[in-house]
C-alpha cells in the first residue's frame, strides 16, 4: 500500500483520482447531474486490496440507488480499479445543502429549479403556509406557484409559472 | 373486523426468548406499518381523482416502502440467518405481520385514504421524533432519515383533512364518515404490547404513553379546524401488533406476495 494512495499490482491510484472518475457517473433520474453534484458520495477509502465508495440515499425510497451503485462499480472497474465495494449509509441524512454550486447551475439549465436554501419543510404546523417561490427555469419569472409538494421523483415538487404558464419541477430543499 | 373469538391479548407471534429477538420483533413492528400502508397507497397508482394526487399518494407510498426496506435490512442482519429483506416481506403469512389494524384497512374512497393517512402520519411523526433518541444507533439513524420525509406526509394529509372537512357539504359528509369508521382503529398505535414494554425498558423503544396525549391533542386540533365532529375516545380495536389481523390483510398480502410465492427467488 502506497502512503500516497491505493495500489493494485503495478498501478497506484490516489483517492483524488477516484473522486475524479466519479465525476463521470451521472444520476440516472437527472442525468445532467453527477453523483458528486448531488452530494451523495460521502467518502472514498481503501478496502483490503480495493476501494470502498460510501454513498447515501437522497430519500429512503430512492429507486436509483442500486443503479447508482452499479454505475460506480462499472466506471471504476473500467479504469482498472478492482475490487470496488459500494456501501450505503443513512446518517447523517442527506440534505440539499450538499449539492454543489455547479450542480445547481446545471439543474436550472436543464429546466429544474434548484433548491432554495433554508426553505425545508421542518415546521409541520405551518399548514397552507406560503411555499418557496423558485424562479421559472424557462422564462426566469418570479411569479410562480406551487401545484403539488410531490413531483415526478421524491426529491421534486411540481410548480407552474404564472407568466409563461409552463409547468416545471422544483428540486425541494431537504 | 374479525377477532376470531380470541381475546385481544392473544398473541399469534413467536415469543421473544432473548434480547436480539425482541429487537428484531420491534424492528418488524415498525417496518410492517410502513410496508402495509405503502402497499395500500400503491393501489391508487393510476386511479386517483387527480394526476397530482396520484403522484402524491404514490410518492408517499415510495417513501414508506423505502423506510420499511431500511428496517427489514436491519432485521435481516440482526437475525443473521442469511434471509434477505425480500424474504421477510414476501414470505411471511398474515399472522406473522405486526402492523396496526389501521394501515391494512381498505382504501374505500379518497376520504378514507386521507383520513387513514392523517391518523397514521400524526402518530408516525411523533413516534419517529422519539425514535431518533433511541439507544439503538441504527434505529435512531433510520428515524432521523424517515422524519424528513414524514414532514411532507403529515402536511399533505392534514391539509386535505381541512380542505375536505371545511369544503363542500358532500366532501364534509364523506370525510366525517371516514373519520367515524376509522376512529376505532387509532387507539392501537399508542397502546404498548410486550415488545414495546421490553424495548422501552432497554432505552431502545419509544414511550407510547408519552406520545398518546400528544397524539390525541394533535388529531383533535386538526379535526376541529376541519369543522369535523370528534368521536368518543374509546374503546378501540386492537390486535394487529400481536399478529391478530382483520380479514383485509390476507387479501393485501395475496396480491403483494403472489409473485415470490409462485416463483420463489424470482429476480429481474
């Protein structure tokens, strides 16, 4: 084992290199985002002769976790890293605060309004309270309206722009 | 509701002879509520009164089933016999299920579905808040994760209770009927069985006695805001947590389990 990284036979790979490789693993439900943009990769460490990647789900029922696990293994193995183990942890629980700045920009360009920090639904007493007002990712208008707290995936809410009338997804602050 | 002539304290479940088994039983008791309600809500997929509601109900189902998976995985690890989460979910008979009677009640109409969801969400929110303080680290972690999702559920169901109750004459009548009919089942959630008592004494389980007054306070507060009549508090049906279920659970399991029963170990 090299002090500077992990070694496989003649090959020496640093954890930095593995983080770099993970930049090309995308989220299957929002393909413009990488797993790093989403903030779901928590740790990369050596594991026996191989490497362990620790991930955390966005929501408990996220159906993409298995697919993400396979994609990570496939990407690293394609680059000669073997064996790869992917471990899932639940704590600390995922938050949109871990989403990268780059990821937020990419979301908006893709047509999904990025999460507005500090607007997570902590106060359950606040029934019928005002929902956060994301800018319309299509026309940029601020005049938008919540249609439903639940959208096309667990992590999104459904909105409609009151100016251009287009519906859009908002990535919920979680 | 059938009690099969047995006294409410009869237990169909295998008694726990050690601490590990008690913890497994407790984990299953929590997980089964989530799975069964998740399965019930899934029945709405493609049938809800509006597209947004269809999406909302199935999103909530997904959260609940995801939470139950985390718990079943833990139970399977504790058991250490090489069984998987799927074996536990798909290969147990109804008398081995520990969910409360409320969650297995049929969907009936949208009002019943919302009332059932509301009665459960208020409990679940209080329960998981307490479970985050459990001495069992894994249960505490699962609770912390789940709680963030339940915040959305309880707002959804509470708002719909108020909308329907304080809505039209027809919506008011329908939700009142659902409240009256389902009321019989809400007491069981905060009644302790042997597993609850043992886990509470070990600092792992939630103190349901502490939750009970908070539960009824919250439920009554929302019912009042929804301009609905509050039924009398007792007596309540119970038995689900001890494996004594209504006739509805068997039908639900038949639909949920038939594939794994017909083709054991099937994967795709």
